[in-house]
C-alpha cells in the first residue's frame, strides 16, 4: 500500500464506498477523488481490486492549498456528512511503520465518527491478508457474523529450536496436536480423518534421499504405490515427493530448517474423500506457500 490512508465505508443496503485521504500542502490529510462503489455482497476479490485501484490512483497525490476535500458522502446518497456518519460504518486503513485498521462508529455526543477498535498488522502483510481482515471485521462487527480468520499466523518450535511460521488452516481441519505419532502437528480433515495435513518429526527414514524416503513409504502405505520424486534444492524446499495408489494420494515437501528437514505432508484417503481432493490440495498448497523458517 502506497497511499497514507484509505477509508472503506459500508452500509448493508447501499454497499461499499472506498476513498483515500491524502496530504494537503500546509494542512491535514483530506479526502480526494475518486470514489469506488461496490455492492454490499461484493466478493473478497472485488474488494481487493477496488482497494488496490484507489491506492494506485492516489499514490503520491498532494492537494494544493485552497483545494477543498471531496464530498464523497453526496455520491453515496447522503445530503450531509452528519447524515452519512449515521448510516455508514467505516474502516480506515493507515500505513505508517505498520498497517493500522480502525473501525469507526457514530458517536451521538460528538456527532461524528470515533474509533472503537484497532487491529495492527506487520509492515510486510500481503494485500490479500489485509483485505481478508477488513472483510472479517465487516462481517463480525457490522453484520454480527463470526468469521474465522484464515490467515492467522501460527508457529511451531522445532527440535533444533528453529521456528516454523505458517498460516492457519480452515475450519475443515481439526487441530489434534501430535495425534500420538511422531509429528509436530496434525490436522485431521472433517474432524475424524484419516485424511490429514501434518508437520512430521521423523517417520523412520534411514536416509533423506530418494531411496530412503520411497523405501519407508512402501512400508507405511502400499508397495504398489507410484512415486514422483523431485530434488528441488531451492531456498525453502529440498525434496518434494508425491505418490498415488488405488486407496490414497500423498504429497510431502521436505522443508529446510537449518540442519533439520521438516516434512510437511498431506494424506488423502480416496475411499472417503475422493470428491474433496482438489479442495484439500488447494489448502495444503496455500499453507505451504505461507511457511517461513526463523
């Protein structure tokens, strides 16, 4: 985000209004054109596109002395600002050393908008996470709907004291800790498995190479399973192994964590979850893309 402040206004009947506040020479920040309007049922992608568009258009914009602010409330169907603040809720998105999201509500005493909640996000937060946080705030605070924040940042401390950071999984997966096996963390699909996603500690590999991994998989899964073994050797992933049999689909990425390799695995039971393969793989890859080692 490049613009100093972007404001997202919401009314469940009239929808969204998105505008930016920019610096004014010898003055405080003030609103400027354009205004982007969206339907109240706008998707996350539409909201993201609108915020990015406003940010791009108003980047580095400064209003001259004498230029008045943009009366966006008129274009949102309100005759005055006082009428506007009674009808619309606002979330402001500020960029300083970090991102600050503030929800604002009408205060009858001051007859204006006051901040009632603040959410702080790190400076390297992606636009996708920012928009999902805004959307969650609207759903929870303005519409009374509870939304699980899909991009909550989680952490596991490894045996070598390194830390692995990753985005939380959706509600389709149940956190069962280590599930009584050699794992840092297991997430069962639909609460009872056997399909799952997991961060494994040691699955009994004699060696972390093609022969050692495939030999162990033959013991654990199926001797007739077909394999694809890739030695990636990039900065994050050393090996990627995928396999499929009549009964299951498996993929493991062996992630470099200092002197340790952490196995990030998905196991899909085809008998039970054949119709959910694409959904599970998409979630597995979304979390994989988020993984960072500290």
